């Protein structure tokens, strides 16, 4: 394998000259002409290659040079060294003379391989060397276009999900499994039981004289002085209705010190924000409306249980809930997602290479 020395500035504008043994470096000029010429020469020098092959690939080689120059604007040059019958981008430098990392060298290799430049190894320390073949390129390898960098992840059910970004270099995806129907059923039963208790408490409270407590409150900056019709809003008192045992708060209405509410429900359960009514009839109407709402929660939960029991429940499919440029952040997101969807399992996986 050849050896290289760090580049030395030749002139202003980011151009560099090199001392090297073996393969000469490829310099990335401002217009990319030097790069294109060297790539053509490199392609023609491959075993079994002809001058015609290099000329035929000129458009693709030129595109590769432009993509390298545009995608790595800080890059100044790189070297192509022989290794095990192929080549490797063993060194690459930026315009300040510092060596580029493995990710940037892999970026260079990617565009050379896509341009059809014979045998190209991946950078030192990464995957095994492999020969570039057009048909062998994975359809789910990351792709860079004018819209940004598109990455892909293959879900366990075989579905491929993609995400494109111009600013984020995504490396991991947060994968969500379908819902565990056993967990869904248990959660639905718990929810139904809790809401039934509230329905029973409301029924018991309405069957007796309401227990309402008045609490004076301080007007906050979030309280408007008038409603949408310009009428004063009575927010200096809260009226709280409790269950018969006094332990559960059932409903809170706001009003004034005269036991009048600002906003009330009518007989059909429709809320009128500008309606002023005495607290007791207003609270009864509000509790009836709340009961109807909570009973709907019970019915929905029991419907879920019934669907699971008869096999018609839709547990969803595998999906990608998000993408991350960091393995640590992906793991953190996967753990926190359990709070929002406890019936699913979440995992952070690497995107397709």
C-alpha cells in the first residue's frame, strides 16, 4: 500500500499539492475539473478497462465529482491506494489540511462506486472490500438527491419506510410493533371500570341535593374580562360539585359571588358560553352532560374488549415512529414512547446500509 504525507498549501483558494508514493492524490478544485480528469484516468487504469469505457462513463464520473464537491464542500483532496487487488480511499483532507473521518471517506467511496469506478474498497476499519456492481446496489441504501439525504429502514413485516432530510444525517429509526391485544384488553377493562365508578357517583349525586362548595379564586392573566359578545365574565368564584361521600370532584363551574354562572348547558346538553344561570340548575345540567360523555367512554372501552374477543380488533402494523441521528437519542425516544402507547413495544434499529 502506498504512503502519503499531509498536504501542503500551494496557493490561495484551497488548492493543495502532495508528496506521495504509488497512486497520486485526487484534488478537488473549485470547478472540479481536476477531479473529473483524475477520475477518468483512474477508471481507464482498472484491470480490463479501456479508454472507451472511461469516456463512456464520463457523464457519471463528472456527476460523482460534482456530488463529492457539493456534499463535502470542506474537502480538498483524497488518495486512492491499492489494497488487495482493489482500491481504498485511505486518506482525505479538508481545506485546512486536517484529515477527514471515516464517514466522509465512505461518502466519497459511495459516489465513486455509483459512478462505476471499478474495484473500490470501503474505508479502512469499515466493511470488507467489495466490488461495485450496478445490480448489487441495495435499493434501500441511503440516497442523496437535490431534495436531501433519503434513508430507508425495512420493518419486520418487509415494508420499507423512508425519510428524507437536508439537515439531519439519520442513522437510526424508532420501530413500533403492532399492539399487544392482551395488554389492550386489560387497559380497556381498567378504563371501563374507572369510568363506571364516575357514572355511578354522578347518578348518586343527582339523586340527592347537590353538594356544592364555593371557592374564591384570584383572577389570572389568562382570564378574559369579557366573553366573545363583550359581556363581563364572572371568574372570581369556582363552584365544585362532589360525590355524596365528598371524595370525588365531579364538576367545576366558574361564576360570581351571587351564585351565578357565566356559561351554562341547556336542556339538550348544548353549552352556551354567554348564558347566565343560577349555580344549582346549571350544575345539574352540567353533570348530566358529563355523565353522557363518561358513559360514552365506557361503551367505547367495552366495544374494544368485544372486538378483541371476537377477533375483529385492528391491532395495527409495524411502523417507524421516528428517525434519529444518534443511537442514544433513538433509545431514549423508544423508551419514552411506551408512555404514549403502552400496548406497543418500541426499539431503536439502524437504518439500512
